[in-house]
C-alpha cells in the first residue's frame, strides 16, 4: 500500500514571555548550527564527525545536532539539483535564440535585441558551467536575498535581519521514541500541547521540557458546527495513537510561532475507478476543463469549472481558490463514480519568451492545481492516472471540438481521458483526404508525426489561434462552395 505524506499548519497559543525567550534562544542556536554545518560540509567534513562537533560546540543533544547537519546537507543537495536545472534551462534558451537569429527576415532592430539577449544567456550559462565544473554551488544567503538587500539599503534594522536568519527550529521523527523526542505533540485533558526539549539541563543531565498550548487546524462551520473540508486535527490525533514518527518544524513569522507537522498516511485503495469511466481534466490559468468519457472512450458530457480570480488574486487567496476548484472536481468524480486523468507536466523555465508572457507564466497555477488534485484523489479513494501531454490540445482541437461542440480545452481533456485507456488517436479521414497529398508516405509515419504534419499544414492555412480553425474549418477543408 502506498504512503501519502500530509503536512498541517498549526500555531502556538498564549506563549509566555519566558517561553518566548527560550524558543528564540533555541532558534538562534539551531540556525547558527545549520550555517556552521553548511560551511563545514562544503569544506568536505564527514557527516558523522560533524554531528559530534556540532553537538559539542552548541551544547545540543545528538538528535538535535543530526537534525541541524541534515538540514544543511539537504540545502546543499537542493542547490546542486537547482544548478543542473538552471544550466539545462539556459542551454535551451540559448539554442532558441540562435534558432531565431537564423531567420533572414528579421529586422535590424529585432536582430540586435536578440543578440544582446543571447549575450546575457551566454554569461549565465558560462557561470553555471563553471560552478558545475568546480563542483560548487551558487552563493547562498540565509535569511533570503530580499531581506539582505533591504538590510543593505537600511530599510530594516540589524535586529530584524537577525530575526530573519534565526527563525526556525526543526526535529525529525523517530518511531522508536513514540513519534518525536524533541518536539512532541501531547494531549492532556482534551487539550493539545507542544512539548519542547530545551537546551537547559537538570542535575541528572536531562533536558528540561516545556509545554505550550498548540492549535491544530479544524475549520468549524459557524452555522452547523460541523467541520468544513478535511478534519486535519482528527486525522493527526488518530495518527498520534499509532505512535509512529512525525516531523515537526517551528517557524517564527510576524511574532507568531507556526508549527508545520508532517506525518504519513496509508493511501486507501481506490473506490472510484476507471472501470466506470474517466474524467479527463485539462488545467488552465482560469480553471479546469472537464470531459467525461465511458470506459470505451466514448464522449458523454463536458463542462468548464471557471474561476477568473485565479488570474490576478494574491498568493494566499489563489491557493484557497485552487482548493475550491479541486473540491468541485472531486465531487463531480464521486457523483459519476469515475476515475480522473491528468497531464504529467514537467514544470521547467526553459522557454525564452517575451517579458509580458513571462509575467503571466510566473503566476500560472498549473503545479498547485495538479498537486492539490492528485493529493485529494488519493485521499478520497479516486483512481488518478497521469498521461503524456504531447499534442493533447491540437488533437482535441482538430478531431473533437467540431464533432461535440467543445472549446479547445475540453477537446484536450477528452484526449487526456482517452489516453488514460491507451487508446490511439487516428487522424480523421477527412483531414487526410483534404490536406495530405502523398497519403502513402503519410501512412508510414508514427501517430505523433502524423499529427505534427497536420498541425503544420493547418497553421500555415489559418494561423496559430484555435478559434481561427473552429471558425474557418469548412473553408479550410473546402467543404463549402
């Protein structure tokens, strides 16, 4: 049975002045230990030796020292992965510009602009290449670059800058210690507390522990008193009884102490499967396009879950809107007792685009929607399948939009649904008869090669916009006199 990780955000309540000082001191020491470990790991220290060094130097118990070293190790590893990703992205951007420069019809002004852009891309590419060759990582600022620049400009005080750098306390779980030995959630008199092992020791060399009330998230309706959405509090308390390991991280923001608790839950076997049909879902900047097909790939219905506010809402609001869209899609899948099919998208910044589109793309919520949808399906027992995204929009546009009166997004959703059943998408006979001259040579091509040829021919006749094909389909195929 597969395991799903769930992270809930709790908050500490009624933190006294004394406990606040204790927490701040622990965060200062822990974050300092992380930065020290980070530098030593870059210098080539062995992890085992470094853990003992950190424990002695900062008066931490061995588990706290291991957590600090592991946090530093993960930071370095993530930076190395990010370095490879950036190098590959800029390499593709450079090739894209070189391809554009081969166009002899470019104006002098456009050519000069592209040459300047190519120089910038080359500088970045060389920078990343040198780091990879020397097995190094880019410079890293603990406390974020944004706050560092604000400190350099005198916009924040030195104390505020230090608070940004020392605002975290982290502890991994341990099954042998009934969950988490250093940051433990306990229940007393039906109230939840976070028990923290401090750095102060007793005469018997045991850590003094403090207990602070903690609010575990549970959204209650003001009208009915029932829980809206997922009852994360109940889920975690049930998990707590198993005495399995869970991870706890305390983050200080705006003088509040937020607690991120990560625990594992067994994924239930799918109740709603593709045997009853599947809902293909195409993700867009303003919502979900849903197309329902039966288990033989035949069209049943389509609809669009639209939320215009996604295009301009702030990040917190946008996240809430994504959750509402996912909830609607899940309810529809349950009503139809069907599975769900989505695109297996790779989120890379390897396209060299205009600044206007870059801003739009930056706010695109593809990843958030698909991640939340996948988690919700696993949690609710809905079978979910990921399919390759190539040509879904083009096939849907040229093959299904006219036939079923759909827009391009619902056409793509139908292809996504059919692809989950591994059904082939043959080029319709009318497209071959009207657009292809050498049919014998065309029939030897693979499925995607055929659709690529069809797409290039239609683009040459009507242009890039899908609406132009829908509007001019009859004239393009010479179906009208």
